[in-house]
């Protein structure tokens, strides 16, 4: 609980800072008043239609990535696991890329996110069919790798055959991940799926704790492994599919955040779930503030920044681990 | 009263019958040693009894819903897995998982059981250390304590004393005997026939795809069976210090 308060405060403060960050210089009091006042005042429009959805999506996607990353690492008992491992983000990206290429994305506003969700659904069904109903964690990883590489190859094929350079560059930029220019419609599209996913993943705590002792021992302690795996896969698919659909691929958060917070929760996989959800929200909020502050006029992509920050952070963790092992 | 009743149990792995026609019951107050050469199917038998793999025949434990079975039998697998650097006490507390409701936190009784199990395995001093930093033998003791904390009428342990130092091998077997004195029972697979003879009330000898013998240590470990199943000779005598059993030579 000593960790919950600082994390909650960090998320709340970063949320406020995110609301106050942008090209339009609006004071603290004025912007917060505008948020609740309503009306057609331009400040209120900027706050409600541009900055609020952006900050909300940062919290939702960050929490989703942190939570699903912690759940995936706990289930696979491997600190290198991440939510993308089961191929959902890859297949969601394929759906989005097809929407851009076919022009569906340009025809109506929700064409791209809906196509990405369809891609995610196809990917997760394929992974579950490949992994089988009684399979172990190994069959799940293998199924995930198969689906990820297939989706990656098909995405590359679309880019390869794309006759339209504008569509190709749009695809490349979309795949970098961003929260710029998202609306409340995106929030309402992603939220229901994410709430379902959060509920499924949050219920895994006890099972993941028991899994410390291995699948056999956990099963003998009354944990239903098939059910746990189904909840994990469906929950991850919901949160990552919805996140990728509205914001593109944002890497490293699901990998790094559980890793950083693990020592602070006594390495308990169950407690790491909620801690990583809060930590992920804080990290994506921070990264999304940073892209606006560092290069305000160049549309720096969020996914690029998280990868740039995440990779060295991860190296640092590896070096620390190496020192401990010697 | 029987804690587990196994009838005509058989397991096929990859089309090959590991064993078949295995029947036995375990009552209260028994320390049953499961012995047999490598590959005889000791681990497979224990997992089948618990319903952790597909089998033919019947096992009263496997027939129960998972949550109910976890109240009756604790299982300590041979693979000593501790995935994350959680504290020793946390690992042992996992034994209380089957007794807790969905959102229930460990209470006074749970803590008392964990403390008793830590004490029993002489782990009280290292309760706050990360379990992954302990030696292999210490980890084995942590996992035995975890199974003890589950506080079930039946404990099924797969080679729990392999890799322990002699003192802890003996004290672990004595812990099992203490459980039996309290009316509980233990099914334990092991290779050290000397310890099995001294500390088990009953032995089940598994080999040649079936149960070869089931009875008191003296009845089961006849020289002919030792020669046939294990291919060894041994010296066996009931002395003033209790039964002493020493394997001597390889015969084949």
C-alpha cells in the first residue's frame, strides 16, 4: 500500500499536466474551469475535444499495457514476456494497415479502429486455435510467435505492394503509435473493451501467485489452468487490441513497467498487476507529455519515444540483474 | 477411513503404457513410500492419482472438483520451481491459497500454520530472504514447508528429500511420521531405500508396468525382488537401533 499512494499521485499529477500541455497557451484555472463549464467557448472545445481525450487515452492505454504486461510475465514466469507476445498487436496493426491501404480508413472516421479490432479478434482466435484447449504456456508462446510473424509478414506485403506512396507513408507513421488528434469517439470505442479486459486480468492475481510454484503445483492447489489461460488471452486481446486500434503500436511499456516495479511489490505477481497498471498509465502520460514538449512542431510519435526511452532503461535493468547474479 | 482410493489405474504416454491395473488405498496415519527404478512411473502415478494427467481407471481424488481436492491433498512436484524472488514466508503462504476465498486475505490461522511449517522445516531464520537466493536443498525445504502449510489430510510429495543434507533428510522423514501420528497420511516417492525402510510404515514397489508389491518394508524388500527390479543386493537387519538397510552390489 506504500506504493499505491505515490503511484496514484503520480498518475493524477501527470494527468493534470497532460491537460495543460499543448500549443494553445491556456492558464491552469481557465483550462480546468473550461473543462467543466461546457458551452461553445474555444477554450472549452480545445480542452474537451482535444486534450481530454488525449489524456484519457494515455491513462487507459498505459494502464492496459502495464496490466497485461504484468499478467503475461506472471503467467509465463518470464521477465521478458510482453503483451505483444500473443500476436494481438501485430494482427490489430495488420487490420489497420489494410484499412488504410483499401481506403476504408478515409471513408469513415471509425474505419481504421474497427478494422484493427477485427484484425485483433482474428489474431486471438487463431492463437487460441493453435495453442489448443489443454495446452501449456509453451504452446501459447509458439502460437503467439506464429501469429505475430504471419501478421508482420502480411503487413510488410501490403507495404511492399502498395502502389500509393502516400498510403505507404501513412501506414508507416500510423504504426509508430501516437495519441495526437484523437477524439472522445476513440475513447468511447476503446473503453468498453478495455473495461472487460481489465476485469478479466485483475482477476488473475491469485492464480499468478500460485503459478510461482509451476503449473503442476498451481493446478493441484485448485487453480483451473485452462480458465486462467483463457482469461489471460481474452483479457490481453481486449486491452491490447483496443489500445492498438485507437493509438497504433506502443512498445516497451508492457515490458519495462512490470520489470521496474517488481522489486517494489516483493516480486508478488498478483500485487504487480495493479502496480503495473498505475505505473503504465504514468509512463504513457509522461511520454505523451514529452513528445509535445520536446518537439512541439514536429509530431514526434509516442511509440518512437517509448522505444527510445525504454531500450536504455531495459539495458540498465539487465546490467543490474547481471551484477546481482555474480 | 480411506483418504484416497485408486482402482485399476493405468496411464499411457505417447502410445506406451507406463503402468496399468494399479489399485491401492491409503488410510489415515500412514507414511507410504513409493519406490521403483528410474522410469517406473512414480511421478506419473502420483500425478494421475491427483488427476493432473489423463488416465484410465479411477482415483477418488481425481474425481473431485479441483478446489475440493486441494483441501484434501497437497502436492509437492519434483521440479523445484520458484519463479520470482519472493520471500520464503510468501512461498510458504501460497500453501494457504486453497483455504482462502476469492478476495480473502490470510488471517490469524493462516499465519499460525505458516509459522508452524517454517518452524518444522527450520526455516524461521530465513523467512524474509528471497527464496530464489537459497541453495537447492534449502529451496526443497521451503517447498516442503509450503506443502505442510496447506494442512491437508494427505500429502503427496515427489522425491522431497533428494538433495537434502543427511540431517534434513532424516528430520523431513520424521516430520512425515509426525503427520502420520496426528492421523494424516503421506505418499512419498524416494530412492533412498535405507530411509524408506526406517521411516515408512508401508512401501509400494512400482516396476514392470504394475505394482509389484505393497506392504510393510520387510515384506516388500525381499532379496529376490531387489535383484529382479533394482538389480542390486542389500544387507537388511532389524537391529536395536531399528531396521537398517544397506544396498551393497549391482548384480547385472
